[in-house]
C-alpha cells in the first residue's frame, strides 16, 4: 500500500493472529472514530481518514465504512456505542479524543470480540487494542529536546506547552525532559495549550507576563507554535530566540526552509498515520495477513537543510 512506502518507521512488529478472514461476499463493517478538526493536525488527519475510507470502499466492495468525528470525549463515546448497536461493526479504528474517558468504552468494544485498532493517543490501560498505530512520541520529545540542547549550548531559560492530557503527551514530555537533563536548561513553566493556537496564545501571554527573560519556547506542536509566536509579537518581546513546534505544518516548514530565525526547526509527526491504520485494519479483514501488534512511525528533525523534503504545498496541513 502506498502509505507504507512513503513513511519512515522506527518499529514495526506484525505479530501472529490476524482478524478472522470472512468470505469475500460477506459484507463487514469498519467503524472509524476520530476527533473533529479542532486544530490543524486534526484537520489533516480528518482529510486523510476520509480519503482512505473513500479509496478503500472502492478497493474492497465487501467492506463498509462508517466514519464519525467528535468534538469532545462524550460525543466520541456516543458515536462508538452507536456504531456497535446500530451498525454491528466488525472492527473499530479509534483515535481517542482523550485517553482516560475513552478507555472504558473501547475496552467494552474489545470485550465483545470486535477488533480494535487504536491510533496516536493511546488508552489509559495497556493491552486493550489488537493493533496500535502511532508516531514515535518518546522520540518526538527526545528529538525536540536534543535540538533545544544544540540550539542553546550554554543553557538557558525556556517555557513549554503541552497538548491535550493523553498518554502520548506524557510520552513526549518525558522524552523531552530526559533529553535536556544535565544541560543547564531551566524550564520556567510548562502548561497545557491543548494543541490549540488560541489556548497557546493565552498560555504564552501568561508566561510572558510572569517571566522577564525567556530564551526559547518548546511549543511541541505547530498550531500551538502559531499562537505562541503571535503572543510574542503582540508583547513586543525580543528576548525569545526561537520557538520549536512540531508535526510539520506546511506554513511552518516553509518558514524553516526560508531560514526564519524564529522557526529554525521542526519535528515530524504525520497526520496521514490514520490512513495507515485504516488500511492495515481493512487488510486484516479481507485477507489472512497477520496485522496485530505495533506500527510506529519515526520522528525526524527538520532544518533548513532538509526542509524541502518535508514541504508539501498541496497538503491540508
């Protein structure tokens, strides 16, 4: 499948135990439950999910897909319950809005013998899902921290913004903190910006009012980086040397490519991973291919030297 050839993987463990293959003429239903496009990365993820569903429905006429987007965890739980009750889904592909509220409901689905593929934001309880597809979130944090160390060789004072409370956010922060440990980098403050530019703008305003000297910002996401940069500009602060976001928003990659000192680097985390998850799940339903396990997509550092490889002007994100 085309996404496999395009993506860089840091780990791929396809274990024994495929989904039970059915006769070709028997229609099977795949439920896809994802967050609504509340920020740029999620917008890209929605685009790739819809594209995958349309393409796979043509490729596999024996499969039906039901795609639902949710603006909050409660709506996502309701969507999933409806898929089970009214559509009788054979498999569920879910990117949890938040980890904790979705853990019980998804476990209930798995307990009914329905195949579960979890994408990106893991559940609070390990081992519920049959397949996990995600970016390398510890690596995302580590690469970000290593860049921060290299860009501030003498150390410095920084602030950091976290995403929505999820297992992947915890993994990113842990990786980042381990990478900067022992390098004289002081984290003045770390708050949740919820992967949202407006929330990040508010958080950064607060940081700027609290701290008279900030050398750099780990925004940890490009949408949040946009909000952070706007707050810095509005405050007229010249002490902040740079903002490090992540996930490869095309506007931010372009700024890095053009040598913008405030956006000198980025860290990849492709929203197209949702398509990979749907494709692997579909493959398991229509064949005897073993598709259990973990599919992890590596995070790469983007700089002005290699940004051209990561700039896709036609991308929705």
